[in-house]
């Protein structure tokens, strides 16, 4: 019963986020994020249908659909990267290199693991690849968050809500995967209870943050006469201070 | 179990940084992007640290202490030592505040640089951290022993402050001031609200 309630609440919130996104125009601003939401909604509906109509097939499709949504969730990282650093080209260039290197590392690691055939079954291969992709996603997100915090990057309310919800979801999910893959812990009660609650909490954050379209901070246009004057004044003040510094050094006994 | 610890740390760090970002965004909205005024203030603060660092060696001058100990009465000597100690403590606290402000400005300005260099960032951060560490030790020494003992540590801290400011000065030259907001601008938007 409890599982059903969480499922219904979660799916309803997903639908609300998607519908509100289309209604207020956020869908155009964050197309990759909403593609991910659409992907998760589709997965939930397919999961429910298979659970109701053919319970045996649910086990078979669970991990492949989970893998598909994890891969799709990388689009959210790209969206956060694109939107938050679009005015900070220097940092964006550096971050892009780090993200691409990390992504190449993940793909090569996964491909090597698959080619070496170190997995017992195809099912466990998908499960472990999903887990590793989630870990790498967590690492990428950590780098992004560190950059945003360190360089005090300005974020609009919509993007901030998106990042907070996503970080909460990935942060808890990463720990959950680690707990779930501990030997003998596959059916542990804690991770099984933690995930649905986090899921609903994340969707609530997104629902509230993306309810309306909020303006994003932007850079001003250049070339204002007033600013040119201020620049000139700043340079003059700097030269004066430097000159007085030299004067003091000369006067020192 | 060995995997669980780093992964748990990773997950926790993500949540902690997300909370930090949320809190910081609230503060940043009240005090938006770096303005030309901030840029000019950073230059002034920098020059003032350079200037004061050059002058402050006098406070810690051992010759003064020796002269007072030789020529003045015990009351005057005691008053002199107390004054110097108070002044040295005040100055060090002020310098710490200035350097912290410069570091904050650097981080806010860093987004506007043409070509950020990771090595430069690392060097600046290392210098900042070593100054903070040295200044903590110096404050303790000043408080315990006064301004005329532990001179090596004090001069090291002063040297680190100067070194940080030199590095910061190079960094400030890389900022593109044309991309900064003027002092009167505040929260800019892509579209009308």
C-alpha cells in the first residue's frame, strides 16, 4: 500500500513538473532536463504496466530501464554546465575539459569491464554498470558544485532549484547504491526506504522551484559611457596608490 | 566495506555542497556580481596592504625595544610594551581581514578572467592558506610573548602577506574590467520580470 502511494505521488509530481514546464516556458529553457523528466515518467509508466499486467517481466525490465534513466540523467549535468557557466567562459572551458576526461574515463572503464566479461550474468552486468555510472555522475556533480561554490557563480532561482534537487537525489542515490551492493545487503530495509522518500522529496523541490519561470542573472551590455568613466577613475586611483607606495619607499630611512 | 566509506563521503559532500550553494545564493542575491567599484576597492586594498607591510616592520623593531629598556623607567617601558603589543595585534587582525577580503574578491572576480590558470589558482590558494596558518601562530605568539619575540615567525607572516598580494596583483591584471557591472547596477535579467 505504502509503495503504491509513493509511486502515485511520485508519478503525479513528475507529470506536474512536466506540465508546468510546458505551461510556463521552462521546457524551452531547460530542454535536456525536461527530456530526462519525460524519460523517467515513461520508465515509471512502463514499470507499472509491466508490474500489473506481467509481473515476471518487471524483473527483466527493471535494471535496463534503470540504466537508461541513469544515462539520460547525464543530460542534466550537461544542462547545469551549459546554463550555469554560460557567462564564465574561462571557467567553462576548463570545466569542459575535466568533464570530458571524466566521461571518457567512465565509458572506457565500462567498455573494458563489459569486454572482459567479468560479470556473471547480463542482468548483473547492467546493474553494476548502472552503479558505476551513478558513482561517476556523483563525482562529476561534485566537481560542478565545487566550481559553483568556489567561484560564487550567480544562479537564477529555477536553475538553483534544479541543481539543489538533483544534488540531493544523486547524493543519496550514490550512498544507496553503495549500501545496496554490499555483500548480503541486497534486501536491506534502509536503502529500500530511503530511495522512495528521497525521490518524492526531490520531485517536490523541482515542482516548487520550477513552478514559474524566473529570470536568470545576465551580464550587462558593454560600452556604457558611465562605465568607461568609472574604469578611468579606477585606473587613476590605482596609479595614485602605487605612486604613494613608491614615495613612502623612497622616504624610508 | 572499503567502497562504502569513499562513496558515502562522496554522497555526503554532494549534499553538503548543495546546501552551501543554496545558502551562498541567498547571500549573492543580496550582493550581486562584482562591480567596477569592487575592482577598484581590491586595487586600493592591495596597495594599502603593500604600503602597511612596508611600514609595519617598525612596530616589531628590536632596536626600539632595546632603547626603551635601556633609557626609560620601568613604568614607561611597561606602557611601551603594552602599546606595541596592542598595536601589533590590531594590525595583524586588520591584515588578516584585508587578505581574506582580497581572496573573496579574487574568487568573485575569477569568473571574469580571460584565461584562468589552474596552477595560478593553486599557487594563490597555497599562499593564502600558508598566510592564514602563519598569522594564527603569530597572533598566538604576539598574545603570549609580545611583539619583540618570535620575530622570525612574524617576518615570515609579513613576507607571506606580501607574497600573496603580489600573486593577487598579477591575477587582478588578468581581469577583464569591461565585463564588470557598474556600481549602480544590481540584479540583471535576460528578460523583463
